[in-house]
C-alpha cells in the first residue's frame, strides 16, 4: 500500500485531520472528509474544541485474519483568522464583551 500525505496510521486505525473555521466550530456544521475508499460526511457539534477527534468505525485498515477492521480517526483543527476587517473586529469585540458580562452598546 502506497503512502498518502492525507493519512497517517495508528495500528489498524487510519488518522487524518480536517480544518474548521472558528464559526463552524462554535455553531456546528457538517464536513466531508476523505477515507481510504471514498468520502464520509460527519456532523460536528456546536462548541467543538480544537483537537477534538471524531471516530468513524470500520473505515481504517481492512480486516485480515483475526484482526478487525480499524477506524478512521479525524482530528479537528480550528483556524483562527490572522487578519480581520474593522467590522469583523468590532463584531468579535462585541461578542467577547457578552462573555465578560459587560456588553457595550
């Protein structure tokens, strides 16, 4: 089996990662990720934290002999924007103030 830069391996499990925007991680979303054979759509819950790993049963290294088929382990990375428009910055500051309990008008 040839190597593929999209995948790693942990025993019989196949590993991969997928990037989300901060709004996708906060509000929840669905994502499509590659498997060894095709693609699978996963539901990402609202409030998902960076580094969360989702398990897709039976999508890892195929079974052989007495060894069961492994799983696909998808680690979620959250992208934080490194540049914001003035409007985006103001909106995020307003949101931050609501978490601090001191919302500005």
